[in-house]
C-alpha cells in the first residue's frame, strides 16, 4: 500500500512556492509545481538517499584532510549535514538564495544548528567574492525549472575555482544530457582545460570534480582507501561511484 503524503509546511516567497512533504520515513523539500529538491531520511538526516549526493560527498574525499567547505545552494541541507558528520571540516559556509529554506531545513528536515556552520542568505553569484576561500566548494544551484544560469556561466565557475585553497576541489552537480555528458560540456572543457573528472549517476546528473590547478591530479588509490574507511559509518559503499569516475570527455 502506498504511504500517504502529508504536507508539513508551505511557504510562498518572492521566487515561488516552497513545500515540505512527509511520506513514511522520508521528508521532501519541493520548489514550485512538485519539483523535488531534496530528500531526507528522518531517522538519520545525514543519510544520503540519492547517488548524486553520494557522488558529491565522494568529491569531498578527494581532499586528504579538508578543514573548510563552501556550499553554494543549501536546500534541505542533507549534503551539508553529511559533510559535517563524515568529513573533518571545522569551518563551513553555505550561501542560500531563499530566506525560508534554512529555517524549514532546521525545523522539518534535520539540519542541525552546528557551530561550525554559517549560513548566508543571498545570490551566490553576488556573494561569492565575499566568501572565504575553501578546501572544498560544492555547487548545487537549482530552481524549480532546472539548473540556474550560474551552472553554465564561465566567469562564475572560474571564480569558484579561484576560491579554492591549494589542493582544493570544486564539486559541481551538473545536469546530464542524452549523450551521458554534462550540460555545457564544451564550455566546461574549455574553461577547465579538460583537467577535471566526471561521475555520471543514475538520476541522470553528472557530478564534476575540478581541482584547484592543472598540477593537481585525482588520487584514485587514496580515494578508495578513504571511502573504504568511511563505509561502515556511512552504511553504504561508494565503490560503484568510484568505478564510474572518468576523465573529462
């Protein structure tokens, strides 16, 4: 029998409708006309249900010991919560466009009021220059109509890479195309000189891993070791996602 959908909260802001729904042990953040933005397992808010979020967390493991992280787009905060739980980060900044989203995330979606986490409200494109540099930068800027323009804005993505500390990684949740390539593949190849890696996931997205500079490479053995050590705490393995990593095509 299908579980009943329960509306927990509904807010209208300048950008449209935001809703929080509960179905069984899961809660969902939706924008607009039933466009799902985030899924939270209520018994464990740091659990990542979808492969694209697991792939983004895996991007955090590319760094041996990240201390700082910047999230461009918060949503329900599931990825942020997981990084606070599983990575050795001590200083985390999140920039979220919609003022009601962090409040709903904390009230209904399990986001903890962690002293390591600082949330700023505003447009990531405008606030990026005033953000601190970081070891990890996660870009997940979606609206109810798809990826924001920033996902394909040369200057913005260039500025994101420039905000990385030496040895840092930029992790981008990009839409995939029918050819199993990231949206804007030609732009990305030109901007990052083909020096990045891709991880296609079953939701249809392609998660990108972009190093801070051209001298930096992806340490696959180190990634496997860190993922294996973390697997008992995660409750799932990242091995299939590691196997899917490929150089920029």
